[in-house]
C-alpha cells in the first residue's frame, strides 16, 4: 500500500474509535465496539510510516484513556480537593501520558507500511498484545482497559486459562485487522477466506476449552462472611471516628462466629497495627477459641520509615500480606520532595506506603492456602498467577470508594473475574462500598452485594487444587509468540 498522509477526519475517527472502545468493557459490555475500534485503527494506520502510526495511535489512546479511566477525575476532585479545572487538567495529562505509552509499541506497525496484507493481518495483533504487555510493567505499569476483558462472557474466554487476557486481546485485534481487509476482498479473497477459517477454529477451540476443568475441588466447603462496611472515605480516616469503627468491628465479628472465615476490606481498620495491638490480641483470642479465621486490611509498619498496606490474619487464619504494587499518588507520591503538600491530592490518606517483598508466604486458614491481592494489584495477571499455583482460594480486598459513582468499580470487578478464570480458582472479593462478590473458578459471580450499601455477604466457597497453564507460565507464551511473529515477518520480508 502506498504511503498516505492523515487528514483531520482520520484523527477525528481515531479519537472517536478510541473513546468508543471502553464501551466493550464493564459495565456496558458492548463487545462489538472493540471490533469496530481495532478495525478503524488498523485501517487508519495501514500505509502510514512510523510517525504517522504514532500520531494516530496517540489520538486513539487519548480517547481510550480519557473515557475509560475518567474515574481518575473523581479521585482528584472529590477526594483530592482539587478544583474542577485542575482536576480536569491532571486527568487530561494522565490520559495524554498513557496515550504516549499506548502509541510507542504500536508505532512499529509503520515498519509494515509496504508489507503484503498477510503481514498486516498478523503484525497488528502481535503489536497490540505487546502494547498491552508493555503498559502492564512500564513505569510500574497501568494494566487497565485491556480489550480482552470485554470478552469474558464469550467463547473466547476458554483461552484465558492457557494464555491469559492478552491472548483474548490479540484475537480481537486479529479480528479487527481482518475486518479492515474485507473491504478489499476482491484483491485478498483467498487470504480473507483462510483467515475466517482460522478465526472460526479459534472460537470453536475457545468453546471447548471453556468447559475443560483445569483444577478440581479439594477439602470441605467453607462458610465465609464478606463484610462491606460502606464507611465514608473522609470520615473513615478521621481519628475521632476510630473508636466507633473498632466497636463496630468487634461487634460484627462476634455476630459471625458461626462462619469459618470472616473477610474485611482494604484498610478496614484505619490505623497502624501497632497502635491497636492489644485490641487485635483480644479479637485473636476470641476467634481462636471459636475456630474462626479472620482477614482484615490494616496499615502496618516495621519501623518509623516503612509503612505497608497489609492484610492480617487473626484467629484460625495465620500470616499476613503486604501490598507489592502501589498506586502512584494514591499510595506513594513520585517526586515526593517537590509534590508533597502542593495540593490536597498529593496528601491523600495512605499515600506514604512502601512496597512489600516480591516473594511472600501465603496466608493460611488451617491447611487452606490463600493467594492475596490488594485493590489495584488484581489488575496484574502475572503477579497473582505466581501466587495462585499452590493456592486453594484467591482473595482480593479493595476500597473502591475512590472511584465514586463512576465506571471504575465495575471494571475492577470484571478484572477480578478474569483472574479467577486465568487461574481456575475461586475468588473472594471484599470491598468497602461494593462490589463485594464470590466468584467461581469460571469467573461467574455467584453472589454479590450492591454498591453503596452496608451489608454482610454470607456465602460458601470450596478450595481448589491444581493449576492452570497460565498459573504455571503466565503471559510468557503469548508475549513470546508475538515477538516470534514480528521477527518472522521482518526476516521473511528481507529475504523476499
């Protein structure tokens, strides 16, 4: 295809298609929009050099993150006390920064400007996969808005326990690239026909794999209580409210002594563990006598300079977990020396944490091992996969109050569902104001509590043994395959 210049209408279509892509994700779940968006971007970038692809991808990415991560505005404005103008500016700058990260890997698509259609058909999804993988670790990563999440309730999800969510994203990008070629079906009739056959086989394979059991139940079913206190965020961190929070914590636990496990959300106790050690010892003694385990979020410290966002086990539950992937500005402040104190957003509660050790022992409930992720960590597929190999239950605790009434909590729940599917293990999710849920190993929400309602979800969960291929190898196979595809395409082109 000859090199072409992008017009204003091309950039407008790129912006629109990027902004439309989040509609494929929760809470909308209009997955056909992902096909349109990827098709539009592939069509616009064909025939472009690296600079042209980079510019179009930047505009596309700005639309994607401007809409899909718009909940950041809520955190900055409602809880960071920034003005409407400043919050809008900071949200826009974030979207722009993510657009840059989005465009960098995809700009390599310009290397295939003069490549035949078959190279386009495979290079575009390979670069899309590598782009999502790149965004998952670059500068600590922001693995959010991966398009594979939008297909969690389709046949394609059968591939997730093998290759993870990145594989689903690659399949959708392949489909988008294929649709972009259909308009030229006269020239590429044979290629399109073969690609449609391949896509049909992929879908059929996903349907078969979707019902394949990768793990199996082990041990007795546990009675679990997920507590959703629904405490207002600013009130929660008011020292004057701490006494009443502790009273409610104790009374709620005493009413749940018929359960095997009680789970409280992230930072349910808004004070350092060392400040209430006597109170916790009393709770621990009572729970041990009743053979009940309790897990609760609580800040902890090892010395005066290192504080951690933690989950603590009491009673029959033993061990603790310290969060490893921290949220920039929410849990630590980059360039703290210059930014701390500038505006309220840079002084949010819990914004001075340290990251926990990369390797940590699992929390145990008797012989049951629990792999834990706190809040934002659930978005890192490989992080949880390593811990899930030998775990029987997955757990995530969160405080989605920061999202307000935005689409963020629904995206967060959808991400947690995908982690359950990838690792083929049941997952418990406890949050401050919703959406708390019990999720099956196949990603189905068995029971849940609605948002903005205090309540206790009494449910049951069966421990599982075994591990899926994704738990064993993570994203390495699909990332490696994407690199191999690009190398083969380039070497073959040079040989020709």
